[in-house]
C-alpha cells in the first residue's frame, strides 16, 4: 500500500491522567457526613424541630469542611498539574 504524503501525523499523549473515580478517603468521609446531615434534617422536618433541622445543616457544613481538609492533607484526588499522588489508605 502506498504511503500518503498528505496524511496527518497522530501524536500520543505522554501518559494517561490519574484516574480513580473519586474513590478516596476524603470523598467517602464527605459523602457519609452529608448523608448523615441530610437524614438528621429529614427527621427534623418530620418532627417539626427547628433546632434539629439547623443541626442537620451544621453536620453537612462540617462534613464538607472535613472533606476539604482531608483533600488538602493528600487523602483526596489530586488537582491537575500538581503532580501529587493521593496517599493510600490502610485497607
């Protein structure tokens, strides 16, 4: 088969980007905390309890902050361009 001199040259990337689908300690802790806070807030609505409803949203806010702290400590998915790899959790 004759080679086409006008063919486009294809270049491959240097390496595949890091891929973990968000399965990190930081994401699991944040998800569990947000779920717990949502359950507390839902129970508060059923009981018509304002203070418990506010407490549920407090749990959600705390879970988000803890997730961010864990990510910054290296237990989350790395941000593109930093070259950092996440810490391995004990399993």
